[in-house]
């Protein structure tokens, strides 16, 4: 008799010997699944440890500023102010006599950050869209200010503690 046969209606029929093979195969499959889950578990346990080592940014304000390019009306003086208050990083860009909040400002665990300032029109002046990126290191910050129509500009600053 065959280990797995079909009856007249086409349904599969297993004899007693094939049921044992099926059970052993099922047991091996469950054991293999358990081993695979166990192999993945240590990776998940490491993730919170890496997150716990993230940089803790002190409360304060960093003001980075730089001169414009001589002879260029579009690429004038600029200023980026970053503020950290109780773990919330915010900032604004000042250029073309306009102050624009930095949006999507994200601080990564290694201290790097990035954000964007949309184009703005204030006091009859047009401030072009810009991107801000940089790196915190202790009480210092170094950043790159990149606005439309102008080459990237770089600057550094030291934290000024907030009072209160």
C-alpha cells in the first residue's frame, strides 16, 4: 500500500506510517522556527542599549553667523540660531532680513542634525529656501547653511546656557 494515496473522490489518504513521518516533519519545522526566533532575539536586545548611548544635548542656544559674499545681493549675511530646551531642538534662520523657522529639525543619536527652512517673504524681502545640517560635539556645534542660488556656507558656535 502506498504511504499517501488518493481515494475515488481525489482526497488524500495517509496510512499509519505516513502519519508518523508527517508528525516528525512538523516537529522539526517547529524546532527550526524556534531556533530561528532565538537567533533573532539577541539583535533586538542590543537595540535599546545603542539607543541609550545616544548623545544627551544640554539645554542652551547656539548662534552661528557668517558674512555674505561680496557683491552678491542674494547671498548676504546669514544667521542660524538653534535652541535646545528639555530635549526639544528648534531653530530659525535669518537671512535677507527675514526670520524663518527651521522645519523638520531632526537630531540623530550621534549628534548630527538636519532641517529645512522654507522660502519666505517678509518686510518686502524674499528669503530663499535653505537646508541646515551639522554636528553637535559637547558644547560646540558646526553647521552648514545651504540656500538656493548661493554656495554652502559653514560656521561654528559654542552653547550659551539658558537662564532659569
